[in-house]
C-alpha cells in the first residue's frame, strides 16, 4: 500500500491484508487528502495524492485484491483455531488455477494506470511504495532452494516499483513466482494425506477426479504410516514387513471409503459429512475409527491439525507493545491477562 497504514508484522499475510484495508478506506482517504488542513501540512504524503485521485489507481488496487483473494482464503483457513488441514491442498490448487488468470487482469489495469507521470511520482516516493523485489528477497531467504539471489544471480527487474521499474510482464511473473515459493511448504505430508481423507463430498469428488491425481499424496501416506504407526521394536526385514502390511491395509480401507462400500455405504454418514458444522476429524472419529484399523486413526491425526498460530501471534503483538513501552499505562491485572492468555 502507500504507507498510510502500517502492515501488522506478527500477522500472517499482513502486507496482503494491508492492501485490502487500503481499498476499504478509499472514501475516507480521498476525503482527507482533499481537506485544506492536509494540503497545508508539510508532509511527504503530498507526493502521491494526485495518484490517489486517479480512478485507475483504485481499479488497479481492486484487481490486485481480487487476484490475491485465493490466498486470503488460505490465510483465513490458517488463522482459524479448528482443524482445517483437509481443505488446505484444495485451496492451494484453486489458487494455482486462479492466480495466473487474475494476474492478467492486474497486468491490464497496471498498463492503463502506469503513465509516465505516475511512474515519476512512484520513483520519487521510494519510502511510500512497496517493492516486490524486497518481498521476494524476504521470502527467498526462508527457502534457500528457491532463491536466485543466494546463488549470486539477480533477476532482470523484480518489479521494484520504488525504482520505477514498471514492466507489467515482470509484475505478473514475479507475483506468480512469489506464490510458488510460499506454496511449497504448505504442501506437506499432513496436507497431502488430509486432502485424500476429507469426508466432505465436494472434496471426495475433487480428490478422486483422475485430473487431480497426484502420486505424492500416496507417497505421503507411506511416509506418515511408517513414522506414526511403525513398530520401532522391530528391526530389519520384520520392521519392513510390519510397515508394508499397515500400508496395504490402509489402501484396502481407503478404497472402501472412496467408493462408499462396506462400512462406508450408509447414506446417513455422508449426510453428516456434508454438514459444514461437522469437522473432518470428528466425522472420522465417529464413522471411521470404529470400523478400520489404520485408515480412521491416520485420518483423525492428519485432519485434526490446525494450520496456523494466529492467536499466539496476536498475543505476541500485545506482549511486544508492552515491552516496547507503548502500553506503559496499562493496569497490572490487565497486563497479566493479556500476556498470559493466547486466544
């Protein structure tokens, strides 16, 4: 955004949500920058005011927010305090599908918005406008395998808006590249397995669709069964035979789940699965665990995982504000409650 609203450092997707806040504050921002009091002030925010007056800027910002909406859904899922691992891969796949499409819309709005006058203003307000190059460096530092900078190579442009680099093709490519860097740690073994074992009818149809077939899902099953249910008292060939037997039993039970056969053929249990109030791990606890040896237990373990630590992050923000002296007048009892209770 433009520096009017500082993003939350301890909130997931703080910078992305900052764009949404900026768009929601369009009316009051335009009202403020037109007031005589603001115009008489000696402030650096005078520089981009004529940019804010342009409808093309807000159209561009709306296109950006629209393109990031699939990631907002993932962020919201991660910020919940209930198990949602079974939906994560589905959301990631939807983001893979929608992001390139909507980024083309962003590109079109950027080309219409980035006039020479606008580019000159943005180049002169480096402290107010974000740099995707900086964001890319931050994300790449967290994933050394994906970073070109760590190997000494720099990309051609990286869409450093503060420096006036305005190639719309690079804008699209860099945003998609940033998403690819961040999606990799999302698709862990728990995510792959929970996707397969979600009882939600829409998810079952999606995961069993041949077009969405991913061998990594079943490789993750093998790894987790070996890790969670493996008998470490057995060594050598005996240990391998025990693990292989569990994996074989899982596939037999999963086949019945997928095809709604055997203990999974009752219509009543699938009616409950379609109820949004019923969580996946609760469904498996009731309808899978009593009738299976491996599938139900593994399904409960992987689908019950929460995706984020939103409550703890918000609590740490309060602690940080207190430690830095921003809340020095807060009463002792209130401070104690705010710093010891997460969520």
